[in-house]
C-alpha cells in the first residue's frame, strides 16, 4: 500500500549530461538556528570548522563520483577527473555556500514540520493466514477481536473532526484499512467506506484471499486503493512462508484476484523478500509485469518478530538479486513501453531527486510514524505505526478515551518521533543518512534492543542509493518513477559547469 504524504514542500529536479549534475530545492521553510550559527569559524574551508561539508561517495559508475552533504541531502555528480577541481574554489562550492542555510531549513521542515494526514486502521486483530514473518504477534492474529461497526463509525467521526482542525481546507486525509486481515471485518469496513467516502481517501491492504467478484466491484467502483500481498511467481516460491493456519498456500487465489484487477490502476502488490525467495526476484518482477501490475513493492522482511529474523537474508546477497530485479524492470519498460514501478525503490530515488516527492515516509529520520500518520488497533488503541501494534510500550492512548493531540505528545509516540539518525551509530557520520533514515524503529527496538540502533538492512540501502545515483548520472531514472511524480516541483539551482 502506497501512502501519499501531503505536498507541503516542493523540490524540483535537474537532469543533464554535463560535467556536473546537481540538484537541491527549496520552498517556504520553517526551522531554527543550526549549530554553525554559534561557531566563530568563518566557514571558508571545505570540511573543517563551520565550512561546507561534502563527502565523496563512490557510486560504482565508470565516469562519475558523488559528492554528498550528509546534513542537507545535497548531492552532485562530478566527472572523476574533475573532482579535485570541484572541491577547490569552484562554482559548485560558491553556489552551495549561498544556498546551504535554506537547504538545512528545508530538511528541518520535512523532518520536523509535518503533521499527521493519514491513519493505518486495523478493524480486526485477526488474520486467516499465518505467515511466519508477520510483525503482528501470533496470538493476536489467531484469537484477536474485531471492531464493531458502531465503534468503527464512531472512530471515523472522531478522526473526521480531528483532521478538519489540522488539515488545509479541501484536503482529504487518508484511511488505510490494514491488518492483520481487514476483509475479515468486511461488513464494517465497507459500511464505513460508503458512509465516509466524501470525507476520506480510503485504501485497503489485504492478503487478497477474501476478495471475491462482489468485493472487487465494490472497491473498484469507489476508486479504493488496493494493496495485495504475493511472495512469488509460482506457488512453490510464494507459498513457502505465506500459508493458512492449516498450512495451505494461497498463490492461486491471489493470482486470480490480480487477473481480475487487470486494467485497474489504483492497486499494488507487495512482495516480502526473505532468504527463501530472493533468488527469484527477477522472475517475480517478470511475472508481475506480465500480469500488468502497475506498482509493486519489494519489501525486505520486517524483523520485528523473532519468526521473521530467521528468514532475513544477508544484505549483500539480497542487494545482488534486488538490483538485478530493478535492471529487469527497466529492460521490460524498454521492450514494452509499460512500467512496473517498484515503489519502495522509486521512493528512495525520488527522495534523492526531490525529498518532498516521497510517497512513503519510512526512509527518512524521524520516520513518518506518529508525525505523518498513526495507527489504530481494533480496540481503538493508538500507536505511532502499525508495526508497533502488539507492543504495549508504544501505545499512546485510545481514540475513544484520549485527545489525539495529547496522544501525539506522549512518551510512547516521542520515542519514535524523536528518533534522530544523528544519534545512531554509524549512521551519524554516513553521507547518505537522509536518503535512508535507518528504518525501521520498531525493527531496531525489537531486533537490536534500542531505538538508537540501526535497522536491519543498512547495506541494502547503501546499494540502492548508489544504484539510484548511477541512474541519474546516465539519465535513466524516469522509467523507475511514477507517472506524474514531478508535478508541481520546481528547480531552484542548476550547475552544469565548474
């Protein structure tokens, strides 16, 4: 499920084949004084005192090397033989020095100036599948409760009033019915969609096994965003970890739903990547493209629960197969003219080109949990993100009992909203830290024992960022991005010569 973020910030993009490719954008910004405002250094030297800090980054390109500011997410691509020239009294440094303050404020606004505009809503704890890697505790999925229709409608009424007071006029918040499996509470969910269709943009993330023709007609006729889950191109691969409680695979059922959705543009397919299916990623994207799936997500397994950690592949092995799958999506586009957008990679690519163009808020620090969206359990309990449901330490309150603004300020939420990458090692000195964000905080807390520890897939993010910068250097980034992704963006600074 792709969760769009509000367009509060706009950045443009620059594509070119000159000596330097440079891009960084700004708009109206909020912020506070940076540490450099209190340093007596005039900031005239590169990488010392309060001077410009730019780190060379090997992007694996035969001609170009990257220069990245870890603090501002500024980047430039420079011909290798001209790197020294670029670092000594070049127009690049002069222009960057002129804009650096606004870049810092812009990142501050993106990281700390947003308010929630979406909710992940679990209308039931239960699921009809028992996927071994699920981040929701097994007991909750097996014996949990449903939210009644009356309470669900009451919760939406509360959310309607809340967002009316916080969102710009004319903007609708998003409600994503999530899980567990929301279709187990179909009557309540569909009734809510019909009653509040004018007040929210609705989506549903489902395993697809309960989507019959009638349900598909209901959702598509109302333009509901649909997210499905499928972990392979054949049942032998897809059904290894995604099974019913009695051990039956569901590949054929989900594939049928995908075929029934052919031509509907407002849906996506999530593939959870584990060590059991990573070698099949190229075949998986070929299969999804053949089924005319418009958007997919190749999500590395979340290691929040112990059952998932046994399925975690080594980063460097996963990265090899992941990048090959991305290569294949490009080749398929060139062959057919039809995109298969890998949304989580597209989000990283867009976050490099224009950070506010992100549609997902996982790969930024702090992540979107508790500040761009929050989650509601079937009992009405409020969490920063659905990844935390079942972890009582992160329960901030209850929608039927507590004021939402007060919940957002609780320690349970601030543990997530104040998780800054500057406080995480080795992330604090990583050049690409604002292209990654060290996700996921739930994963870091449960797997590594602290919110100030990195997430599970550091090297995979390294390789994705390097791959993205290579695409930009070669002018090949377009086919990897959503149609219309840059609408409303503008360029604030271009440098094509030293």
